[in-house]
């Protein structure tokens, strides 16, 4: 029986392990991507690894998240990133050049190669047949230094697409439908591979919208084949020679399968406050809308924005709606400027933002109090928009444009005749905002601003751990809960002591002070703890505050890896019901922790309040165990190199 595409690519890159779902494997990484919000840390970590130049085929450092410069911090970070890139051989995509995933798809993604990115939406490049995975910055730093990437061999879920999308129904509706069926935990431990006759009808940017939001399923990655459509896209990007055909075997085997009938879909929206709270736009009804935001790495391609411009042409944005648009890349923006679509957007009353993440990560454009914001983005976690009581709905660009005109959530099918936007024969290619690293880096001085603080050094795991439960939270806690982003906190990403004051600030503002006063502690969580972003700050900052373990029902993949990388023990309850018996402030004792871990003995946690002992598991591979014992991946790697 034949191999699916995921296994073909993983097999071709396998460094250690076997392709058996659930086992640890290591794969060779050919390309890396970092963005500024995670990239300063990744670069500081790369510097700490003492390697003179990146060893990948291609590493690109993007600036797209922290582009709002309300103080010196972000500008200093940009300068640091630019100089580090030059010194160590990374390409540098300047602020204004676009969102990392959109630009990477346009200019760098190559079918069949591997990409590791310090951002959870790195699988966007899967739309181009690339196996692209999101990870914490430290894992990416290790890959830049030539190390393989360790992951749990995923199961492969086949999503068979049949028939064609009806007018006004888009790629966003496809992934919202998959989210509706599988939920935000549905992809954990899996690669979602798209196949079937419906694939041929989707352009590469449409495929990328789908693979992008696979992150919201918790999937390790999402992947489309590389076919004639991929070839046409790469040719239009002037990169036709990088195309290779990549298809699953005709009799490929999968671990699970589901079918999506594209013809049966209708416009969908994810309701507050989760990307899987999906309903049809019709079902939600004509609720009043205060803000419409179009952009983000999910939906800001040339075709997306041309569609929006076509809908708005000659019309006026509703007087009660603020419409903001952030084109995904400078390529998209320049093409809209050249063909006049930008003038249509401006004439209709759109507020133009630069090509960057912007409102998606709470960098401005917070909605009004209690307001409704309709966004083409991928996440609507509570508070992420910058307004705690705002209601954010996630939709496709057509639905967003319809709401901008009517002031109400509107099914775009009410707009009349539909015109599909064709891919241009050639995109506008101008890479001058991407700086090539100099051949001789010796002369480059790395510039650090005063906000860039040295990496904290963690201690090895202690033999005995007695620690308080600092916080008990429920299911599906996101990294936006653990460490929020937004215009106030993001500028502190290079300063762990300062950013750690904001750990869990939206959940319990006293957390950081209590953790410090107690000299650290333990966090108790429910299922899917740490879903969402790849930000390792959500592990690094708690580690800085002395958090030694998180005891949860289950973890999201990237966050669990980040906890291990920063020396925090990810423990799961052997009996999920034991979760109910724990309370905040309980004093927990883990006796002979190091020795038991080393001797592979069952760990148990004694609750001093009740006297009860709970069995817990760690599920660590031998390598992960050594990393936690050493106090994190940096300590471990340094020890290995010694
Ligand atoms: C996000 O969408 O949450 C981010 C900001 O892009 C993050 C990375 C970060 O926190 O810097 C992600 O998705 O990994
Ligand atoms: Fe940027 Fe938003 Fe995409 Fe994250 S999800 S990379 S913040 S546009």
C-alpha cells in the first residue's frame, strides 16, 4: 500500500526514529522563518549556541508583528534583528514588507521541503506543498544551528474535498467547516492532508488560507499536494524552476479520513470566543457590526483584496462601521496600487493599515466597548482584540466586505452576481525590501537596545519539589491567556523580567506577584492547555517566575514543547477526576523527583491539604527528560556541546 504525502516528505527528511504515529522522530529542516515577536528571543538563543552562521538552506527573519512604534523598544528590536540577520546569514524582511506567512508563500516556499517557523501559523506554506511546522523560538534557533527538529510522529488525517465551491463561498468557509466538525483539539497530534477532486479548484493562496487555520485545530501541520495549480502559482511568482510534482500514492493509507463536499458549503463565521464556535452566517442573523477588519496571514492575498475592492467599488462603507484593511504583503499592496483597486478601497472609506499583523495581534484597532468586530483573521480568543468585552466573529473577505457596506452581519450571497478573481499571469516581483545577508559578515556589529535583556538562566530540576498551586484554570486555555500580546505587552518580548509581570494578567492580575512571593509554584489546567500561539514567552516568563510544573488534563503540542524547552515539567493526571480535588493554594509535594524521573518510576504528587497522593504521568521521551532535568534546552545543548 502506498504512502500519503506527509509520510513521503517526513520519510525523506528523517534523521532519527521511525514513522510510527506517537513515537519521537527527528527531521532535517531546510528553511526557517522567524518573526520579530518571537524572533528576538530566537536570535538571542541562536547567539547563545555559538554557531558562526546559520546552517539551513534558507533562514528568513521577518518584522511584521511589533510594527507599532509607540516607544523605542520595537524600533530597537528591529535594528537588533537586522544586524543579527546580517551577521549570521539570515535574509531580513523589513517592516512594511508584509506578514511572514504571506511573504514566505509568495517568495520562498518550496514544495517538498521542510520549514520550521517560530509562529504557529507557519503551516500556511503547506498550501504550496511544503511541510511547514510551527515551533517555539528555541527549537527554531537549534534548527538554524543545523540541528534536527524533534517531534512526535503525527497521525495523518485525510480531508477529501469533493465538488466545487459555490459562488460567494470561499476557502475560509472550508477551514471553518473543518473546525466546526473537529474542534480546536481535533488536530492535536495530526497532520491534516487535503486530497480529492476538489483540490484542483483551489488556488495556492486559497489552499494557504486552509492550511493556515489548521493551527486552530491544534494540528502539527496541514498539507496540500503540489500539482499543476502549484506550478502555475510558482511560475507567476517567477519561481517556476522550484516546482516539483508531489502527490500521495494513488492507494495511500491514512489514519483517519473525512470528506467535505465543497458544493454543500455556505458562508460561515466563528462566533466569540473560539475559532471552532462555527455557525452559518444566516443562522447568526443580521447582528449590528461596529468594526470590520480585513487582513492577517489567513486572508490577505491579492485575490482576497481584489474581491473586497470589487465589492466596495463605487459604494460607501456604512457610517457606523470602521473598516480597516491591512494587505498581507507589499506585493499585494503594490499590485492593488498599480491596478487602481486601492483607489476603490480608499474611495469607499476603508482605513488603510500597513502590511503587517496589526489588529490581529492587538496592535491597534481595538474595537469599541461591547462592540462587534467582524474579522478575516484566524483567532478570536477573549481579549485578543484589545477590548475585553468585544465580540469578534471570524469570516471570509466577502462576508467581511458585505458587513462593511450594510453595517450588519450579512450573507454575501445577498450581494448579487459573483465574479471569481483569477490569479494574475505574473505577480509583481520586487524583493528590495528583503535584505540579502552580506558575504563577509565580519564587519557587522550587532546592535542591542536597552530593552533587550540577557536570557535568563534556569536551574536544573530539583530533587524535591514542594510548591503551591498558584492558579487553577479550565479547558482550552490559550497562550493569549497565559501571556497576552497587544500594543502594551508585545514591546517587552525581548525583556523577560519586564514581560513576566504580565503572566496570566488577564485571568488573575495578582499571579505574577504571588508567584514571586511564593518563590514559584505549579499551575493546574484542564484539556488542551496552551493552545494557540507558539510564543515561548508563555513558558519562559512563567519559568522566570519560578513555575516548575504544569499539571493538566492534556496539552497543546507547541506549548508542551516550549514548557520542556524551558525546564517546566508538563504533567498530566493519570485520573482526570483528580483535577477536581485540587484547589488554589494547595501545597503539592513531588518527592524524589529527579531520581524517579531518571529511574523511570511512576511520579506521584502528594497534596498536603488532603493527604491524598495523585498519580501523574509526564510522557517525556528520554531526550525530553534530559532536557527538563538540565533545566531546559539551552542548558542541555550547552552540556552536549561541551
Ligand atoms: C499569534 O497569532 O498569536 C502570533 C502572535 O502570531 C503567535 C506568535 C507570537 O506570539 O509571537 C503565533 O501564532 O505563534
Ligand atoms: Fe500575525 Fe495574526 Fe498571522 Fe499571528 S495570526 S502571524 S499575529 S497575522
